C-alpha cells in the first residue's frame, strides 16, 4: 500500500470520526448506547460476584449460628446432666429418710437405747468366713461387742468385734449364732441356730407337744440375756417331728433381708431395769412391729 492510499484512508476515517462526533454531540446516541452496553456488561459481571459473596456470607453466618447452637446445646446437656444427678441424689435422700423414719419408730422399753448406724461393707478381711457386716459405730460410739442390732423388720445380729468407731457384726444366719426364742403365738421356747448365708435356719429343742405351725413368727425370748425380749427374728418355714431326737425339726428364715442392709439400729443397754413381767408372758412384743405374713 502506497503512502498516498494510506493518507487517503486516514483522511476518510478522520472525516467519518468527525461526522460521527458531530452527530453524537447533537443526538447523544452513541453516549447512551455506550452507557447502556457498559451498564449491562457491569451488571452481568457483578451479579454472579454478588451471588457468590452472599452465599459465602450466608455460609459464614450459618457457621457461627451452628457454633452458637452447639455451645448452647452443650450447656443445656450439661445442665440436664446436673439436674438428673441432683434428682437421683434427692431420690436417694428421700429413700434414706423414709428408712430412717421407719427405724426411729422402733418401740423398745427404757432398758435399751436405739442408736442408728450405717452399714459400711459386707464380708471383708479376716472375718470374711463369717456371715458378717461392718457398721459405722465402735465401742466409743455405742457399738460394744454383744450389742444387739435390728431394723424395723426384726433382728439382724449382734456386734462381734469393735474398734473405736467401727465394728464387725455377726449376722443371725452365721453358724455360730445362737438365739433364744419363743414362737409368738404358741410361746414354745427353742434355740434358733444359723446355718450360713441362703440356708434355712434351724430351731432346736422345741418339744414335740408344741403346736408350732408354718408361717408363725419367732421372737426373742430374752432368756439368754443377749437380746431384748420380743424382737421378731424369723418366720417358720416347716415343722415336722425329728427323726433323730425327741424334739421337733423346725426350719425358719430371717425376717430381715440381710443382703440389702443400708442402715441398722444398735440397742445399747441403758442400765434401767425393764418393766416387770406380771403373770404369764404377754402376747404383745416390746420390740419392732411384726411383719405381715406373705399373702395376708
């Protein structure tokens, strides 16, 4: 292309530019078109960017909301656990209060003073071979050896060994236990002997003429000097003539659930003489109330 043609082409383009410029100055058409196209392009670019920004902001806000909700849930869960623990503790306190209220209603005469004690453990240490429990009273707090132990249902046993503030109690089911008893209704005397945990107890030296019946309650007679008179001890399971002696063969079971003891009462002698026993032995008892027979 020659210089002349280039100059002619440049002149034509200049003339066209000046013409369009003049026309645009009068009509503003090109400016409006450029503004519209630019605005449209700007909107087309900014809308996706704004959508991305909004999505990111929403995700960020939801993240913080979820964090706040999670923290609130953790706080609420901890509060629920605390309230459940408090409810369980209150339930246990109420159950213990109910048991203690029952225990303190134990009717004993003035020659014995009831002292509450907690059961600390079952068989343990060198006394594990015995049917025994460990209690929270010792010889300095009323738990001297020989002290009778009861609940509101009946006799548990007696203190065997004691330290200053705790003691080992021998349960009435231990083979070394011997308790002088009466049958509550027929007043037949005998000696109640233990044969070990979960084994029926045996009543010895009951005369064949005695009319002891199944289900009858056995109470302490007080003749051995170890226990107050009239405390329920056991319920008769079976009665039959002995094949080997002139006495009756009687089996019995404790009235107290010895596997689930939590609180007990120790009966500490006060030194006060018991009330006189006038006439025949009374039918009523001076110890705990007699539990009802099953099914009655």
